[in-house]
C-alpha cells in the first residue's frame, strides 16, 4: 500500500518518533508499505515520520557507488558480500549511530520537500546498529552517500529536516517558494 507522504512545512514532520517495542506483524506491514511508498516515489530513503507513523523505523535503498556498503551484519545468517544486487533494500528499526567521523558536503533532497536540493555537511563515515525487518540486530558500516542518507533519515525520526541546517535566509526563500506554488 502506498502511503501519503507529509510535505514540509507540515508540523507533524516535527514529531519525535518512539522506540519500537516489538517487531510484530503490524511493524512488518508498515515496513512493507514504506518500501512500496519509497520505490513509488523514486526515493532512496524514507522515515516513518514522513508517512505520519511516529516510530523509529527507516527504509532505504541507496545505489552503491562502490564501497559505500560495508555490511558487517554480525548477527545475520546470510552474510552478503559485495557487490550487492541491483536492489539493496535496508530497513533500520530503533537505529543508533555508534561511531561517526570525517566531514563531507553533499547535495540533499527529500521526499517531503519535492524539487528542492541543497548542500549539507554530514559525517562521511558512520557505524550504525539497528534491528532489521525481522527484529534481528545488525551492525552496518557506511560511507559516502549511504552514510549521508542514514543521517538524513535518522534526523527525520527526531523531527529534524535537512533544510534546518540552511541559513535563515535560504529557509525563508524556500517557504516563500512553497507558498507561491501552493497558490498556483
Ligand atoms: Zn527526507
């Protein structure tokens, strides 16, 4: 099922997500719907917050630009080795960044702010721990675009949007642009 995506400046995007207590069927259905919604919108990441579900769940499918994925997957039975298949869906439940370093500036966009892109500085190397869609713990080491995308999506769970990092002037211009296009 494709879910409606909240659009900036909707206040619900500012909601802080709650921890998932158990990865039950309800959560699994939500994850499935989130993947469907993300692929239907040609996105590379989607946080539950964006579909008005305020739980710590993120789905992602970032193209591998070579070495971005270093799946540690300590506790996964099927250890995937590089290169990954064309599609590499990743689901993070209750994600936690345990290590971060390096700085890099990337152009970012967001399904909640369609058609708008801006440069944001992020860590370019992170290690993240989370539960997968089956409730199993895994650890992922991520670089470059994948690392950027994870930080972007985790921000959503805190009610933070990438435009919050921009200057007040840029934020003002963006809001004016949105108001104008809403009228037309
Ligand atoms: Zn986003």
